[in-house]
C-alpha cells in the first residue's frame, strides 16, 4: 500500500515558517499538516479483512485507530531510546539480573526454551530532559499496523524530518523475528502450522493485525491460522488445532504464565518442548514484570552486576525510580502518591494502573495484598490537534528485538492511560527531527 501521490491532497498548510529552527514542542503546538489519511488506511485494512470474511467497516468498529497528525521526536531522543534498548539487553544478560528476577517469576519461567522471546515494545514518555522508559511489553500490539503508517506517510518538510524507522520493510522484519524465534527453539526444523493465538481473537481490538501477520506468513509459503487457546489440544507429544499439527505459536494472550484453564494444552506442550512459542513465560519474566524496572534503574545493582559505565548511566537516567509496594512501605507511598504512578507487577495495557493523585481510599484498600510497583510520575508530552484545543497525551513505543530497534511509533490519547477512544487520537506516525548539523 502506498500513500497518495500528491501530499497536498491531504495536507493543511499551517503557516509555520519551516525554514526557521523549530522544536518538537513548537511543532506540536502549531503544526497541523497531515502526515497520513486515516480513511485511506482504514479502507486498505477493510479490503484485507474482507478477504478473511470480516465485513464490518473499520470506520464503525475502529474509528480512532489512526491519527492523522505526526509526532515529532528530536534525533537526540531517538538516539537515547536506542541506547536504552541496547543497554537493557546488556543488563538482562547478566547472571545477577536473571537470578534476581527469578525471585518473583512464576514457576513456569524456570524453563528457558532457547530464544529471546520475540519482539519487545518499550514505552517511553518524552520530557524536557529526554525520554523516560515507562514499561516493557513482550507481546506488543501494533507493529504491523504502524508499518502501514510508515508506508502511507507524506512529509511536508522532508528536509527537516524523516520517519523514525530502523529497517527497510518493517512488516518483513517483524515476521523475521518470529521466524528467528521458531528456528531458535526448534533447531531450524520448521514443521506444522503457525497458530496466532489470543482469547476470542476476532473480538480483540487488534484482530486486523493478526490477519496482516497471517497474510505475511502465507507470502513466505507458511500456513497460519488464528485461534483461541481453548481450541488447541495436546496429545501424544503434539499440539493440534483439530487434526492439524501446530509447530509454532505466536502468542498474543495476556495469560503470560499460561496458568488459565484455556491455556492448559499450550502450557503442557510448552513444558514438554513439543512446540515453539513466542513470546514465552521466560521472556515475560525477564523483561515485562514491572518489578524488573526497580533493578534496571538501580545504579548500585547494575554496577555490582557488571554492567558497563555508559550503559549504567543511560539506564539510571532513563528508567524512572521504581519501588515495589509492600505492607511495610504502603503508608509512606500513600503520603507520596501525588508524585507516583501505581501499576500491577504483571499488568498490561494500563489495566488497574493509577496515577497517585487520582487514587481514592477505596481503590487504595483494594490494592492491598496485591503485587504493585510505584513509579516516579513522568508526565507524557502533548500534541495539539488544532489551535487552542485540549492537547492529546503522547506515548512513544519502540519495537525492538535483540537490542535493535525496528520501528518507533506513537499513541495519542486522553485519559490516564493509552486508549483508542479519543477523537483525533490513535497510532500516530513518528518523525525524527533531523539535527541541524
């Protein structure tokens, strides 16, 4: 898919003097030139979904999936986020880190299946002092959809900005990640179907992405199916969907420890090493448990673990101070709550996460006895849609594998956490502001 050949067809000229030095904040306040046409992107996905039997138009079901306006990120911030990605890989590889995270990991995470665990999504807020890592996800959604944004972008000032993408074809690179995972766990012996697995997959908001992955596998000559984990069975050393053998599972479930009844077959096959799965419980334990952020931002721990000075400096600068909530420190955290953001240790998608200044006594009591972390509050940057409006909040997500970024994307929204319910918000293209030099 390509964007329109005439950028002015979807561009409002905002009147800014783009020849003058402009900061990201300047552009977010006053630049309203459109980078993509959301209607065109939705129409493209409608055609893809129609080929898979889905007829409801995305304009009705996903009206706020795509944002038209770009998010601008200084090149220095992009470089800092790239350093965070590589520094985390250094820290995660140390024996000290791995031993520490096993203390709170589920029993199933004892098994290392032999692969890194797939694509990571590292979420950042951009502040006046640069990027701050908010969390790490091991089954991040949106990479295929954001790849469409890259292809559809139209730049009204190409001399000053460029797409924040690290590879030539993001969709192909994302599939390469899954193939590398399959090979690492199977010794290169690819057999059987690929199953893209999630609970009630057709009801998932990002179901269109499952279809995009399915089509990409087909281009490689590999049949992929989309199914619910409860549809799988395991017997005689083989994971199956009906009577068909499954060789690789792209796991989009949020049952990270495969502990729910619906995951029983998948769990048994995984523990028997009878199927390759990515992401897997060990990767979630290594990267995505929120308690890990306490280690990644702790200078003393990182230095004792043997992490190099430059990587320690990067992580302690970019990872906000994070504390594990206990009965012993709950009263003190309540007193400091207005400067904190509370997240469940194994949470995802902002669920059951709270800004401290929004917490009620009732919710605070309900949080007692559960695994939470308290993270220093880092306000997100903002993006205006028009002059004088209420701005949207901005998160930046870096999709990365083995310490290398594939793509930077943005999510624009209103509310406490990211969502796709805000008019004018959704996935937004990220443009890197080129250094003046």
